[in-house]
């Protein structure tokens, strides 16, 4: 049954999982970078999605995502507490990585049209598509050419033909860089991705993914080798699922992602 009180949370069965990265990546200060393919616990995943026709819905069974035990008995999962730290000052964010497609080559100016896209509504409380975030994820470094990406999508209300508009130039962006993409004015969410258009100037090298994600938690590591604990009141009890693909994104204050670690307490209510 749902957790609606502190007593209900205290009495609920709990499990713990973690995301620890044992390898650092080169970053740019104050900009987001994926850590999916970095070594650690769980082991490294891959930025090679391997599907540009339909896209995929990743789960906790995929490499790079920590396993979440089945809740059982119709129970609902909640993120109840987060213990976090890093070797560098940074912002750490945990998402549920709901959908990704790629790798899209920037070698030619073209539009990739997606069809038969899988639904991720089962990973959204009340199948509510609002407040989802959209990223371009660089999975192979881009040449010094001013390529751009525009993403077509269907919004939270089921209205197709929406677009992000073209990104800024992706010239010389490095592997793991994330570029948050804005939604069209008035839109609040994304039901599915419909197209990916390469514009600007074609790049001799470079590929990207498109990622839709739901933010679960975020906080700052204020100084190097520091951290904190967000208890129930700060973590906020967002609902998650036993298939959720937990994904750590780092915005470092410097040019290294550092060695971040995040321990998550999941309550089964």
C-alpha cells in the first residue's frame, strides 16, 4: 500500500542500492556529464544504444544501472534517503533513464524518423509525462564542425509535431557531454521522440544519443571529499520502480567528474 505518513515509512520494508564511480572523466566546469560508461559499482555501461529506428526503454537489468529488487505484492517503491559524496565539488543528480535512442551520426545533414517507439508510461506515476527532461548525449567526440541537432517529439498531451528547435553548435564537444534540450513553448513533457534532425554543418566524426529522463534527486557536494545525507524530508519520497534505470549525472565545479558515490534507500510501501 502507499506510504502516506512517517510511521508508514519507518515500518516499510527497505532495500539499499548504490552508484559508485571508481574512474574519473574529463569534464567542463558547471556543465552536465553522463557517468554511465565509467567503471565502478555497478560496472560500466555503454553509451552505444544501438537503435536509431525505434529507441529503447532501459531497465535496471542493463549494464551500468544498479539492480533494484522486485517490490512484490503490489507494493510501491519510494526513494526514501540518499547518502552522497564525491572527491570534487559538484552537483550530483539521479535520474530514471526512461528512453534512449542512438547513435545518430553527424556525418550528413539528415533527419532520422523514429517509428514504433516503446512506451515508458509504466515508469511514470499516474502515467504523467510532465516534468521529464530531454538531453543530447555525446557518445563519440565531435569534430570541429558546427553541427546542430533538433528533436521532434509528441508532448505530454499527445500533440505531435512539436520540436526543440536546433541546438547550439556541437563543434568539438567531447564524449559524455550532455546538452539539455528545451521543449517547445507551452509544453511540459514528452510522450515520445519522433525525429532527430542533423543540421548546421556536417561533422567528419561524432555521434550522439537522445535521452528522456525523470529527475529523482539532486544535491551539491560543496567541497572536495565532502558530501551529506538527505533523509526522508529532503529526498521527498519520489516514486520509483523495480525496473527503474537509475542514472548518475555529474556537474563538477572543475574539469574532472571526480569519484562520486551515492547510496540510495528504497522503501517498499
